[in-house]
């Protein structure tokens, strides 16, 4: 009773939205999951897995540029959704896009603290004024999003799971 092509397209769209909202650890993801990331197709996803198998784990997002068929546009579209845990740059594990790293680095420089120590420091980050870090390339809304990601990097957008509590009697 349901048009199977329309159903498949709709499900594919929902899965892609979820994958992009949560992000994908590029060192653990399968080619099938990577193919769902915006900017990637199955050929590039397979190339990422092959490259990872041949060269070991990715240490930085920029290393993804060495993957065959990962052109500048594909990298630009996909980089913010691909995560690298315990990499060289702590921002690689977040949804902060590599193009916006200079904003986070300015925040660290202005505070006199290492970037890694800022990540997760809600008390400090909540005191920042996004206007003081905005420029002609990154406006206040973008800086606000970057600060929110630094507060809770790699956050899972799903609500907290609540379990049932059983009472005696």
C-alpha cells in the first residue's frame, strides 16, 4: 500500500539527518554509515575505510584530505560531521567546522588558557560575549554556536533516557 521508493527516500533522509545531527567517529564508522554523512557518497566512504585500514587511525580532520576522491567540496561539506576522538586537535572531536577553528583559537588566546582546558568549562564559557569574537567572516550567531559546542562538545541531541523505577510492594 506504500510506495516503496518514496518510503526508502524518506527513511534515507531521516537517517542522514540523524547521522549529521550526532556526527560520526571516522575511526570507527563503517562505510555504510559514512555514506550517510552529508558530502560523502558510497565511493568516498569506502575510500575512507580503505585508507584507514592501510594507514591506521586518523589523527586529524585535515588527514581526510589525503583520502582518494575526497575533494575540497566533499571535505568542506562533511568535515563538521566527522569526529576524531583523541586526535591532535581537540576540536576534531566536536562539531566545530575546521574553517571556524580560528574563532575557538582566538577564545583560547584571549583567555590565556590552552584550548583543551576550555572545552567543557561551562562556567567560563557562559561568561564570554560572542560579540567580542565575531568578525567579518564569523557573525555573532556562528560564534554563539561555537561557544555552545565548546560547552558540551559532541553532545548527543537525544533527550536523557529515563528508566522506570519499581517500588517494593
